[in-house]
C-alpha cells in the first residue's frame, strides 16, 4: 500500500554496508537490556506494518545493531522491513539478511 509508513518515531540512523558483518565483542549490561527492548520493538513494528508479512522474519539485536533474518516474498518487503527497523529509536544500524523467495 503506497504511502504507508511505520508508526514509530524516526531517528537519524548510521547505516553500514549490509554485506559487512558488525563485530563488537564488548557488551555492557545496559546494552543487553536495551537490546531486549529493541528486539521486541522492532518485532512489533514489523508485525503491524501493512506492507510486510513478517511471519518468517527473525530479529536479533546486539549493542543496538539490528540483524534481520528470514524470508519475504518481494524486494519491496525486504527493503520496507529494514526501513521500519531503522525507524525505531535506539537502533544504531540494520543488517538486512532477509532472503526473497
């Protein structure tokens, strides 16, 4: 549906190359707690987004970096999922590993 946007607060997000793995072995307790919240917020946003069938999408969060796994039916859904995740406050970057089937 054209013009549909994720109904969450938009923030400026630093995007990395989606083919480049984000590595940071240091995990603070604050990030562990925040990551649990981010994972839930991103999952909910994807589940309620009108343009995304997120039933086959998994969300992982580590140090504010969201990684999306799974599959969707179109490139538009894949891109919408990454955009929606990026719109969540606190997300540093999104690595989109969703496959199109």
